[in-house]
C-alpha cells in the first residue's frame, strides 16, 4: 500500500471509531509520535571539567589501536 492509501484507510477507521474509544486511540497515537527527546540528555555534563579537553587525546587513543 502507498502512504497516501494508508492515510486514507486510517482516516476511514478513525471515523468509524465509537466515541468511547477515541480517547484511548488518540492517546496511543500521541504516544507513538512523541519522538522528540529533551536535549541535552540527562547524562550530559556528568564528566568533570569544562569540556575544553574533548578530543584532546585523540592522537594517543588512535595510536593505541582504538577501533581495531
């Protein structure tokens, strides 16, 4: 099925829902669409320092074979 036909079917199905089932269906759709996550993540900033050394040791890390 194409996305357009899927949307049309979804629209028809929504129109057929009994009134008492609308809140649950709406809640489920909202839950599925909540892909926006807060930024920055909670674990940001857990490392001590001001962030100025990020990547400062990359030459040494790569020389030790990181990623091989």
